[in-house]
C-alpha cells in the first residue's frame, strides 16, 4: 500500500496538486486525509483507502483556480462551482486512475461511495461516465467528436489536469 500511496502522491505533486505527509486529526472527514488550503495532507499510517487521495484531488482540480486555495477539509464551506461537484471529482479521479493504469477498485473501494462502488465499477467499465459532461464543460476533456477533430484522445483522457 505504501508504494501505491507514493505513486499517487508523485502524480498529484507532478500535476500541481500539493500532497504532503503530515498530521491528520483522528476525527478528519476521511481516515488519514484532509484538505488544507487546497492541498492534501495525509497520514500514511492512518490512510485506509489510497484511492481517496484521487477523489479528493478531483475536488481540488475541478474547481476554478481562483477557488482552490480556499478549499479545506470536507468542503462543506466551499462555495458552489458549476461543473466542480461530486460527479466531476469522481470523473476526474477515474481519469487519473486510467492514466496511472490502476484497477478501478483503487478508487471505487469497498469503504466508499455509500456502498455503490461495485455499481460504479460496472458503470465506468461500460463507458458510461457520470460527471464527464462537467469536465467537458470546464474544458478539461473532450468528447469523441471534438477529440477526433483536435487529434487527441477523448475522455477518460484529460487535456488538462487542473481547471483554469
């Protein structure tokens, strides 16, 4: 698990989302993980599900750049952002997972998604991508026709990892 955490952390730091090892309160919204000023702080020993790093990074990545530094913890106080919600964070995380060539179970683990992880694995495997439309609207990915015209791959490939 430590190697997987390092792969995820290296990826996130490489695309511009700070992910740092540090102290995380026991009562954090996710075991071993918190968001502080638009960065991820994780406790390697307490992080139960490494895929949570990707999902929470998805929240950071899909909000407009001007809002990122104001994101903290469970995001309850964050202002709403069109195309920057839960579905888009999940779609972003799936794109990252695909980019890293990791199995869907890393993201859609048994402890997450309100017991719907296996359904989400089937949904994404079938090419149905909840939240993808928001990523297209935020110009982070292109659909099949636009991607073909641009000579790039369509979602789940992203044309940019961070929303402008």
